[in-house]
C-alpha cells in the first residue's frame, strides 16, 4: 500500500478538533489506505471546517487490494475458528480501551452527540464479544437424513464465501461499517471495506485495533472513494456483498450482484412507524418516542418517523412528547452535556428542510421545531414534530433521515396497524401498550423485520442473538444472530456411502420400491421424528 508522507499543514486546528485526535494518529490511519495521488476532504459537521484529506482509490487500486486480501484468505480460513473467535474477543477489549478516542473521532466526522457515539461504540463491542463467543456454535456442522439411512450419511458444513465486500454509510461508521465485518472475519473470510467518503476515520481506527488484536493485516483491507468511482470495482472483486445504504443504491447494487451471481445482504431505508395504544404508559411512550425519533439527529435507519396515537390518549401523548422534545439540548461539544448533535452533511440538512417546508406549505402544523439552527452549527436542525400531515406531503411516505416526525390521531389499533403497514418499507416498528400479549399480537401484524414492544428502536438491534433486517423495500437478508454469520458462508453437503459399490439398475428399482413404502410410513408419523441432528464430530 502507498502511504501519504505528511499530514497537510493546518490539518486539525485545535479549536475544530476533538482533544484526543492528533495529526500523528491521522497520518498512521492514512497509511492503511491504498493511494492514487488524489485526496478528498469532507467537512466536519460541527464546524464546517475541512476534515483531513482521505487518500482515494481508483478501480485498479481496488482490484490490487482485493487480490492481496484474497491471497491471505485461505490461511485465515484454515486458522481454527476458536482462534478467529479469540481475535474478535481481543478486538472487543481493544474497543473498550479506546472508547473515548473512538467517540472523539466519530463525533468529529459525523457530528453526532457524545451519547450516541458512546452507544455505537458499545454496540460494536457487544457484536465483537457476541461473535467472539458464538461464531463456532453458529457454524457447527450437522448431520442430515439421507435417502438410504445406515448406508449413506450426510454432513452439512459451512465454508467461508472467500472475499466479502462491506459497503456502509456515514451515519453509523462503527456499528454498520465494522459491526458487519466481524462475523465475516470470524467465519473465515477476508474482507474488503469501502469506507464512506464522509466518515472513514473511525473505520480506519477500528481496523488498526483489529490488527493489533491479532488479525493478519491483509485479511481486512480498506479502500476509500465514492460509490460512483469505485463501487462497481468493489462489487466486481468480491464473492459476497454486505451493503447498507439507501434503497435506490441498494437496487442498483443488487442488479450488479445479480449479473455476477454473487449473494448480497442489503440493509436499506425505512419509514418506521410507532403505535401508541389506548392503554399505553403515555409518559414512557413519550420518552421512548424522543429517543426513537431524535437519536443520531434522526439519521438512523430504524428511527421512528411516524407515530399513530389512539384518540383516547392523543392529547396527553402529544403534550408529553412535544414537551420533552422542546427540552432537548442541541450542541457541538465532545461531552455528554448535549442530547442531540448535528446533521452530518449539507445534503441531509437540505432534505430535512425541504420535507418540513413542503409539509408546512401544504397545511401541516409544526408542533415544535421546524427550522435549521445555524446559531448552533452549520448543519443543525431543530427536532421537529408535525401534525395534520397528509398523503400529499413528501414527509408522509418518504424517508427524511433527519429529526422530523409526524404524529397522527387514530380511532383504533386496527387503523393504526393498517396505516403502519402503508408504504414501501418494512424495517422496524414500535408498539406501546401495557398488555404485553396484545403488544406481541399487534407486532405480528406489522410488516417489519423487527418490532419493539414498549421500546422505540433499541431493544431489537441490541438483541444480538436475534436477526435484524428489512422486509419489502427495506432490504434483503439479516444481520446479527445465526443469520448474521451464516450469510457469509456457503453450506456444503458431504455424503459418505459405507458400501462404495454403485448399485446395479435392477437393485435400484427394488430400492425405489422400498423407499416408497418407507415414505408412506413416514407420512403417517409426526414430523418431530425427522428433525435434523446436530453433528458433533470433526468438521
Ligand atoms: P447511499 O446509498 O447514498 O450510500 C451508502 C454507501 O454506499 C456510501 O458509502 C456510498 O459511498 C456507497 N455507494 C453509493 N453508490 C454506490 C454504488 N453505485 N456502488 C457501491 N457503493 C455505492 O446512502 P446514504 O444516503 O449515504 O445513507 C443513508 C441511507 O442508508 C438511508 O436510506 C438509510 O435508511 C439507509 N440505512 C440503512 C440501514 C439499515 O440497516 N437498513 C442502516 C443505516 C442507513
């Protein structure tokens, strides 16, 4: 890899710069990227000042980096999975030890509030610890029944895909860009990450920590560049793609993966609903709504953007929710003193502003907020609650991906569920009721990959043993749990025949008659007699 010799003069001036991030660290992080001579600078959201230049790859550099990662994969796959798990656990410890530095970097490049950065670091520590303890268990082979039990046996095992590409957006540069890498590595793959142009530094620090934790450096490599310039080259180079981003980009990427006949998991957009039932704990629901709508300044795929409230508690809920929203403290500091940070890019601020202006022009009522906040920072926007939103308004069905939520009064839970299921997405949802059984029953009626009863968004994503992902236009595939690691593997069936002689055709005809009789018998027995058996021998 080519390194950049010197950090630019004027790179991080202290006033614009978190305490712990120094130019020497930035220089070290840069050396992990292949470089073609071009540097791209994004702006720090808190201040608008340029962030350090990021060495850009081109398609040839991507192909070369992919070759190097692929060359290292075989020996990594042969490393016993228990050792790969141990690297993940050491990585988790390194993340804990570097918690503050990771938060500093992440706030610097994304503008998120300290508390949201800290939750994100904690999330990835948990992912590394989870797959560091369960990877082998999830990928344990199993026996399968065969047509001729006793004579032919079958074992199913899981082989790594080979080289996995991971492309993730800027909003969660650790949880998404690194969290999805961990199970791929534990499964024995090499990984090629495409860093997002806005937020590559946290990812680069995490990769450095993983190498220090014992990961062979060639096994996980990072390239930087825009999707338009190097996205295709990444997809062309890998055996499987894990993509997180918008539905529009996801569709284009799916087409390219289809042409190459490689698998992909696509974690895409959402317009997530929350339902407040007549019997809900209204204060708790209002607090949960604030967290679900305004965490990460609303730039959260599983954030809530529409709330359906039963008419019996509508006024009470709206008062509590708006009151709590008004009390949120906006700010751009590197402490826990603020509740909501900045939007990350000018594009996000423009979309947020456009959605609010369009809604207001068409008759929506602003219950609180409604304006950009240049007095706090160049990309800040008020946390905003809208009422009287109609289907004619953009904000009704389109993802804002900013701190804007619409509140609707409904006459019944049935109506709430019907409205929650409107639209093209199906990522996450939230239901509030004191009757937990009723809550779970409503959850099962909602078209969403995850539904949180009496929580806004966090419970499902933090339940690492449970799969997480989208239905409909919110995506294909799942992260977390068994599904989150098995996706990075190919199942392989190995059959063994005790009597290696091929049967003569005459014998086959007899055998078929016996098999049909046995099948008739099996159809008469309960299906639990035919459950797969775990395989505990050598894999
Ligand atoms: P985006 O699709 O524009 O970009 C996401 C990433 O894809 C970026 O790193 C970008 O460089 C890359 N990219 C863009 N075009 C590409 C191409 N042709 N080939 C390869 N890579 C390409 O998304 P965004 O607007 O930056 O991110 C916000 C979106 O991501 C929202 O819609 C949000 O809901 C979604 N998201 C989904 C999840 C989830 O888990 N479902 C999580 C976070 C964000």
